[in-house]
């Protein structure tokens, strides 16, 4: 093998150029390796900045309130079957009749749905899914209570808070604050928690298919105005028909009054979002014998 000294000047020069090229090449490689390792080293800082962002964001963080493992879909991607549960009265023990659900049963129903990945959504979420292309969890459920019984506030509301579920309660204007019904102040307390929406179940608990168009309009408007005076403006108008009694005249009249969501009665199956609009939302009635497993079974119908 030849040494440097044995090389002629041209060979020696070539050798020096090769050596120099190798050194430059090595420097370039080291620089590239160094540069690519920088983002890796700083990436945890970038991530923690992203995590901090929600504290600065406006209150458009609705999707974060769905179950953490929820698969979100928009209406253009997939139609959903959404169980809309209907409860009335609650008790700790000894249910007097079919309207009553024991608090232990309510808790079991909610927990079982949560454990099975269901998100408790609001009617506003459903409205946004229909008309604003907003996503909903594939497993969505809506919990509703009719009539505005005091036990909704005394017994069920603490459970809604404990289990962090969104609920809609439909109140009859003439019954608010009467014996066995919660007051407007109690309604406001629940609404201000952000967990409970309060909507109208009419001025009186009557069959609105049996009144004149004028009485219908006046009664529905009166109840809605009074509700908003006590609780503040509603972003969407939702109405639940007393005893589920409705017909094409009531539906059209209420639509004209701005009630884009109209809730009817028990069909024992979930609301199917292939429906053209939200003016016929059927529900699944829950009694003291209803189990979470049964609700899930009915939700797949
Ligand atoms: Zn009712």
C-alpha cells in the first residue's frame, strides 16, 4: 500500500481533496442529524402548549363533553338511532305507580349506558347535527323528564350532577311551583348548572289536538314567553306534547311559532335520524322495571 510520501503531487492533491470532502460530508450529516433531533426534543413542549389552549378558547368546546372514547360522525356520513328516554317522577323507595322510578334504578340506567360508551347529548346537539353539520357520537342518548315534578330537583338532579349527564326537563307552565312540582327558582338553579335544559310542555297539561288553532297558538306562545322570562332566552325552541297528543295541525302551527323540535311519546324504539326533520321525536318510556340493558336492547331496534 502506498503512503502519502510515496504519492506523486497530483495523487497527493486528490487524496487531500477526498479527505476534505469526507470531513465536509461528515459535518453536513452531523448537522442534519442535529437539526432533525431538535423538533423531537422540543415536541413535548409544543404538545403541552396545545393542551393549554382550551382555557383560552371560546365556549365552542361542545364535542369535548361527549364520552372520551366516542366515535363522532356527521349526518352526511351516517344516520343514527338515538334513544330518547322518558322519565316522570322519582322516589327513593316504594314507587307508588308506573310514573315513578327509584333513584337506584335511574342511577343504574345512566351508569350502564355510560359504561357501554353512550354520550348524553342535548337537543341543541341534535339540532346542530341536523342543520349545522356538527358531529354526534355514534352512541348518543337523550334523557328527558316530563311535567316538572319536585322529585326531578330533589332526587334526580343530584344524580345528574354526580354522573355528569345532560338532561332536558319539560315543564307545564301552570304547574310550576305548585305542590309536588319544582319552582322557577329551582328550574333556574338546574339550568344554570349547564346540565339541565328546561323546555315547554304547554301552558296546561291538556290535549292540544282538541283546542282551536287560536287557543293552541296563544297557549304555546304564553308558556314559552313565561319560560324565557324566568330562565332567560332559549337558543332553540323545543316542545313536548302532553300525553304525546299531536296531529298535523299542531305540528305545522308549532313549526310556524319556531318550534323546530317537537317531542312526542313512547314508541319503545330510538329516534331514527333518517326522519326529514325534528318535529316527531319519539321516546322510550322508562319505568321502575327498566334496566340499562333493556334500554340498550331497545336502542338497536
Ligand atoms: Zn306530561
